[in-house]
């Protein structure tokens, strides 16, 4: 079987917290490929050791992907099969992977993307906001273009999903209040699948006040209700 007729690269989601969230198929792939490309080999080694995966591991991240992607694609065309994983979640979704996926598509390398753990969908379903239509905005620009992005989203009618880090959470919530309005319904989920998992629901102003009053730790998914001509009340905390 030649390289053009078989999978050369697998995109393999890894748990976002609870190690039990990896799939049986993901483990099968990780054990069968020639090499695993990992965002951080130290982080991934813990997962692989836990499941007794002994496949060779090499680093593939934003600092070296420009240098080694073409060479890795050549190896796949030569018949080697790789798996790409990131520290948590699905490769290519706010993580390394897009450049490799594009290079494989251009070269004709067959790629399979496995379903698996993600923080986006659990946070969306926990938000109690409409889920029939939503848009994923990822991380907001840290400086340039941030205000413009938010202003453009002020009249977005779909539910919006954002990712945010602990040290920027309060700034982002304050920007939501200023740009989207203090009464816009939203929720914030943190540490999904982990020991200290929490979801807070309220208005943008209430959410900002909640997190201003406590230490901010963990990884956050912010879900914001879309613009509506008729105001909808947020689901309050029990």
C-alpha cells in the first residue's frame, strides 16, 4: 500500500484534564504509528506512560513547525505514519496543527482527525445558552485589533465561545461589559473535567464581579449570549 492510499497523519485529541477521557481508538492509533508529534514532550510523556504507550516521541510546536513541517511531510510521503497530539484537546483548535494539516493537504497526504476530548462543547452545553447556532472565537487578540473584534461581535446573534487564560480573564470580562453591555447573559467554565471544575452563569457585570472577588486560576471557556432585540435573562446561579 503506497503513501497516497493510506493514512499518513492522525490528529489525535488528548484529555483536557481527566485522563479517562481518552478514547480506545486514540490509544490504538498512538500505539501503532511510527512516531508521535507532541506540542510538549514532557506533558505528553505523562499521558503516554500512564497508558503504556512506548511509541517514539518528538517535539512539534509553534517554535519549530516552520522548520520541520516540510521534512515530516516528505517522510509521510515515503510511507511513515505519524500521530499529532497537543497538551490537551484537539490539534489545530487554538493549538499547533494547522500548518501541518495544510502542508499534508497540499502534498496529498491522507489525514484522519479522531473525535475526542474538547473543552468547547462541555462549556457550551453547561452555559444554558442557546446551542442550536454558535460561533467559536478562540482567544481574543491581546492588543491590536482587540477592540475592533469585540465591536464587530456586538451584534452577533449566535452564541459566542471564547478561550481565555487566567491572567487576562478580568480584562476580557471588563471588555465584554464595556462593548457588549452589562446585562448580556454569559457563563464561564473553568478546569473542565478536573477536580476544581466550576461553571458560573450570570450577566457580564455579575460574572466580572464574581471573579474579581476571588483568586483566578485554571483554564477558562467563556460562553456569551448573542445579540437579541428582546432581552433574555441569564440563568442565575443556584
